[in-house]
C-alpha cells in the first residue's frame, strides 16, 4: 500500500489499483492510437489513456452518460484519449501550410 499525504489529508493507494490504472490506460491509449492512426510509444499510450479516462468521464457526464465497470471505464478512457489526440492535432497543425511535409 502506498500512502501519500497532501496537507492534512492522507490518500491510500494499493499497488493492484495502480497496476489496473496502467493496464486500462495502456489498452485505451492503444485503441485510440489505432483508431486515429497515431504513432507513439507505450509510455505515451499509457499516459494518453489515463488522462483520457478523466477527459472521457468529464465529456460523457456533460452529455448525460454514465459508465460502469471495466468495459465502461475502458470506453470512457478511449473516447477521452481520442478527443485528446484530435485537440492536440488541431493545435499542432495550426501553423503549418497544407501540402507541405
């Protein structure tokens, strides 16, 4: 068990939960990368999937949807990761001219 204290609050994390976050993040990041034809490393896919879980959960709550269980978490994380990729691409291609490599 990992204990993290921030201010006067202590948060407890079990190693199994952290491992589960990494696995879900990896799967969601890989799915999003395949769907959007993005090339990246396993580490970036994990980060993309974990951050995507928060983005996807927030986005789905905005449109009134709730997910449950592992499949729901994976769905929300994949949707969020896809949204992150789209936004990153929109900002990274903004200054480039079309047709140039």
